[in-house]
C-alpha cells in the first residue's frame, strides 16, 4: 500500500534557490533519486530537491535528500500542468522510468525546461497511438537533453521513431548507491589472525524476537562445522542486555566484544553492540540481514554488506527494500530463508570459500553498477545546471 503524501516533508511554497525536480515511478527509483539529491547537495548546498511519484508505490518516511514532497503529479491537462510548472518553476528535471505525459512534456519543451530521462525499460515506452497516422512519439522525447537506458532494445526502438542517436545512451540501472562504513584496520587484522581459517558468519540488525531462530541456526550448523563462529549484532545497542542475558542461558560459549572479551578457540558466538558494522561486514563472508525474519517487517538495506564483500541472507520481511533484494537475488547475490534449518543449511553451504565468494562478487558488481550510474548522473546534472546558470548570467 502506498504511503500518504504526508510521509515526507510537504511544503506548498516554492523555496528560494535552484530547484531540481525528480520524478519516481518505483520505490527503488525514489530511493535512488533521493540518494542522488543528497550527493548533489554536498557540492551544491543551496540546491532544493523536489520529488514527485506515481500512485501505488511505497514512500519511506525517513528518506534524506528530498527536501520537498510534491506528491502525485496533477492530471495531464493544460491548466493543471501549467499551474504545476508555474508554481514550482524547476530549473531541471530528472524523470525516471516511463509513465510519460504528453501535455506535461509539451509544456516543458515550450518553457525550455532541461530534462533527463533515465532508467526507462522497454515495457515502459509509450505505445504508438495509431498505425495509420504519423508516429508522434518522437515529439515526446524531443525535450529531453539525453535519454539513458540500461536496455539496448529501448535504444533500438527510439532510433526507429527518429530520436537522434547521440541523444540515446546505454547506461547502468538507476539504483541507490552506498558509502560503506569504515573500520579500524588493526582490529580487522587482529581478528583475522585470531580466527585464522575458522568459518565466520554475521547476523546484523537482529531483533530480540529473531534471536531464538538465529541461535537455533547456529546450534544446527555447529553439528557439521564445529569451529563455526557467529558474530551477533543486535538491532541497536539498546538491546544488548537482552542479548547478553539470552546468551548466558543458551548454553553456547560467547565472548562479549564490547566488554573487552577476545574470541578464543572455544568461542561459538562473538557478541557486539552493532556499532562497528564496517568491521564485521569485512570480517564475515556471509551476512544475515536481520529485521527481516518475520513477514511484514521493513528490513534493512543490504547495500553496505554487499559493497564490502558479504554474501547476503535475509528473511521474507524486506518491505522497504524489496526491489533491492529482488535484484540481488536475480544476480545470485542474496538468498531468502524462512526457518532456522534453512538458515543453518545456507550458512553451511556458504562456508565453502568459493561459494560465498561467488555470491559476494555478484553483489559487489550490482552495487558498483548503481554507484557508477549515480556518479554519471551527478556529472550530467552539474554540467547542465552550470550551463543554465551561465545562460541566465549573460541574458
């Protein structure tokens, strides 16, 4: 179910300054565009990011990078389109995906509003209205400075409609990028030396009601992998005492990292408060993303773990990041588990270094593709906004 428009900051007055309008046609594109807005504002701090979206997509409540939530677009009528553009007066537009509107695009062309069309797929291209009349679709694309698509079939179809070849470019998918957390290199080297060849897996962002399943999976896996060690990180340091108490009653040997304990040959679980995930993502070749083991949960983004070389395991509760998990699953970088037995079996399966490495490589490639696309968009938007400023300065 889509969130209401009140789920993001809602301002009815057009803020002063340079305004970038971004339109999202899926939740993943929404997240990626807001991420783009955040990164652009590091070099253009006065930039205002306005976002609109299509109906029936889930809008997260705590997304950074989008300053103004204009919500759904108006009807594609002359009066409503004119009112929308005259009110917000955007300096630039990034339109992601399809759902193109003829009246809106025509008005944008008439106003000379620069725009990029990004991440459009073949099934999102507008259909030809009539076989017997001239193909009018080219005019819909005339107002875009460039069209970026990951789909070669899209480029072929656009060229057939008469769009100039230099305007249509193949690019990566529009995905949210990530800046993974760092870590203390000395701690990482010491732990790698201490653990040696022992198989390691990480359960991050684990909620208290998920802890029994995680501990049971560790018990099952230990029957075959006697030297297996689980790094256990709760979903926030506030739950650390609950985890300590549960581990004391579990019968499993654990070391409390934040209390100063060091793992030894008998340690089966290394407990941490989760404040150093950059360290644990690098240490563990397999990561269970907690907060996902029960249906309906929002889950946590797997991008940091994937970017730092972990194979991703998760449960069915990934509502907020469903598209990201689906894409990682498509390339073989993530697996969904439903029970302690399934989780244990995947941990055992991925204890073979080549198996975990294959999944981790697929995840890393998917994440870096999104980062490359974001970098390309940032450069294009910067150049086009700079050119617009230069035109205004000389006019």
